[in-house]
C-alpha cells in the first residue's frame, strides 16, 4: 500500500486530467459505459423471461455498478482511497 501511496504522490491532478482525456482512456471509458448498459439490458431481458436467479441479478448489478464507477473515476476518489485529500476537488477533473 505504501508503494501505491508513493506512486500517487508522484502524480499530479493535471496528469490525471490529461490521462482522462487521452484518446485511449476516452475509448475505455466509453466501453465501460456501454458494457454496463449491456449488462443491464441482458439482465432485463432475462428478468422479463423469468430466467434469472437472485444471485445472478446481484452479480449483474455489481458488475454494472463497477463499470460505471470506473468509467467516472475521479482524482479525489483515488486520493481519498489512499488516505489523502478531503475530496474538495471531486467532480472538477472530468
């Protein structure tokens, strides 16, 4: 964990913003958004057909939520996870 904290200290918010706007990152973010929507649509179809179990529904919800969270990853969230910052810049780096 200390290694990761040190790595985060070497990064700047500006570098994170540049990464978010890089063409590859943009493509991955779009993929994650589409992937999450695809999971939701598949599960909705299975729910309507009555072929989904509660465990499968929970798994699908978790996968869709994680994809959405990663697609919208914020600098402040990374800093907060590693015990730095208070989140005052959250939402400004999109």
